[in-house]
């Protein structure tokens, strides 16, 4: 447990730009906001949507958030990430075999479904934290995402844990995700 806590603290230090060997009070901190609304005042504009703050530039309302976070259908994700069509065919076969069934455990055991679900959730996380595309190629950010709430879905799909292997390698996933985020940010 202590190891997990220390690991999370290290990840937070990295994300907030902590510099080792410097007293915390000497760390670079954002300047305080000017008093009294002086002219030329600049402050970051973050959107608050349904009580949550989203830091990614361009996310100003629920419609833009939903558009940004949408990854479409699993077939759209397969195309945009260059995933082998065999994974999509397997997913579609299982979907047809379970059509009309209330039991959806088949989906939770499908690697493509897990990648799709994890990617959707990660897109909301990216919007909330304001993660830029170039930051997605950073190992520390990748580790933080993989350890986050959607990491279990992504790990199942990108780590070679069985004879099927990964849907897409972790490096390729984050490179393609960075490309998707770049594209989505241009449309905001």
C-alpha cells in the first residue's frame, strides 16, 4: 500500500512540475491573480460543465465535451488506430451471438470492447486535466493514465497477457491517441 501511495505522489509531483532538490516554497508557482480586475488581466479560462472543471482549451460546453470525447463505434476506433480487422470481426461475431441477451459479460471479456471503453473514458480524462497531445507521448503521463480509472480496460487490451496478444501495443496506442486528440482539438 505504501509503495502505491509513494508512486502516486511521484506521479503528482511530475504532473505539477516538481523540481527535486529545491525547497517547495522556491518551486515555480503560477503568479497570483491581479487584484481588483485590472486591465490586461489574464487568467486561464476553464469550463465548468455540470460542476466539473475541464481544462482542455476549446472545451466550453457539454456539446463540445461530448464531441471531443466521442470515439464513435468500435469500427471507427479500429480505423483511426490502424488496428487489425480480425479484432473487429471477432467483436462483431460475439455481438451477433449475444444479440438480444441481457448478459453482457461477453463484452467485458473482449479486448476491443475494453480498448474502446477505456479510450472513451480517457478522452474525458484528457479534457478534464487539459492533457496536450505531445504530453501523451510522455512515459509519466502514460503511466498515470494506465493507473487511472480507465487503466484496467486499457491494460487488458494493450498488454500481452495471453495467447491472443494485445489489440495494439501500448506505445502505438498512445501515439495514435495523441493523433486523435490533435485532430479533435482542431475541430473545437
